[in-house]
C-alpha cells in the first residue's frame, strides 16, 4: 500500500496517516483493528506519523444491506487536524466509509484527504468508483 502511495503522480506531503476505525463490535470480536495495523505499516514505511483521527460508533457495515451501507458508518473527529491526510482502509465496497471519513476530516480542518485501500469489491455500477476527492469549500 505504501508503494502505491509513493508511486502516485500527485503525492502530497501528508501530515498524518489515519484509518477508518473498525466498529466496536468488530474490535471486540477480532481483538484488533485491522485498519490501524495497516495504517501503522503504511505510516512507518512512508515515514509519516500515524494518528488516530477518527472515532466510530454504531453497528458494523458487514451484514447490512447495500442501501444501509451507502449511508456509511457513524464517524467523528477525535481532534482538529491540519494539512493533507492519508486515510487507510482494508476494503472498499460502496465507498461510503471513505466518503464519510473524508467529510469528517475536512470538517475538522484537513485541507485534503486521500485514501489507499487494500482491496475493493467489484463495482455494481460503472460510476461507483473512483472515490470522489473531497476538499474544503
């Protein structure tokens, strides 16, 4: 994942790497947050600080209908943020989690939010991907 970010033509100087947190239920069941593990590895390889910038509440997306997943998870900013943030996620299905994460981070002060994911499900529609770029204003 870090190699993909390094190879991107528009790579910015990110101020932080963060992740879309697993739901509390997933963390309890697994005993870890897979997004955090991936983000720490990406941050370490890119030499960018990894920060817990998002908090999640509510039920996991897994097992919900597509319509329910399109609403995205309940995400909240843990603190104000600045600069460009790289969000790491394990799997993108509808893009709702990444859109919600980007929105929350921009509202908390980020001037740009980019994302890298480990895997993506096949789109149901031709226009489902890519995840739209979110900037303030």
